[in-house]
C-alpha cells in the first residue's frame, strides 16, 4: 500500500466513524418459550410466529406426539390442544395469546400454566377468515383445577 492509499483509507475511516450508529435489529427480549409441536402442524407454526412477533425467543422441538410432553409437564389431558410449550416455569397449552403469557409471567400465580383447549378459530395462530368465535384462556392450578384467566369475545391482539 502506498502512502496516498493509506491516507485515503484513513480519511474514509475517520469519516465513517463520525456517522451516527446504524440501528440494531430488534432482538427478542422476552424469555425463551420452548414449543413441542408436530412437524406438519401449520397453525402451531403460526402461533410460534405470533409469540416471536410479541418479543419472545422461541425454540421449537418437533415431536410425533404432544401428549407425551403434556403428560411429562404435568398438564392434564383435558386441557389438550395441538402444541405444548413452557416458559418461565409454566406450561402453555394451545393457542394462548402472547398478552396473556406476559400477564402470567408478570403476576406469577401458583399454577401449572395457561391453556386454550381445543383449537378455537379466533385464537392467535388459527386465523380463520371471517371467524370471531369467543374463547377462554384457562389458568390451570397446581392440582389440575382451572379458572378463567381471560375471555376473548373476538380475535386476540397483542
């Protein structure tokens, strides 16, 4: 490198360092959600994207049978849906809205976790056009009993 190129490079570096920093890409800031789902389930993938859009880090483990994961985590089968997840020591079953997961993590109740049994067409990730079916998010207590944690008369929004 000759002297002229050296000074041109130094001047270019000095000019670049005077520029304001580029904005960083928004990294997920929420706790990690571990999802157990079937490899062929599209609605589960949509729910994963819903959670990521809400700021959660999501790790997916594909399994042939989510019943085994649900049983291992202590959630009764009556709350079953198409995928099971864990976050912050809680179990999430089905299409639980991210807003309710955040509320659960903030309030820290004594519970196994949250469940949206079945696959309600209005829940996050289901996205059935024209459907606004009401559904409930259940808080599943330590003994397997449940109470209504949230009611959604229409599609959930984060």
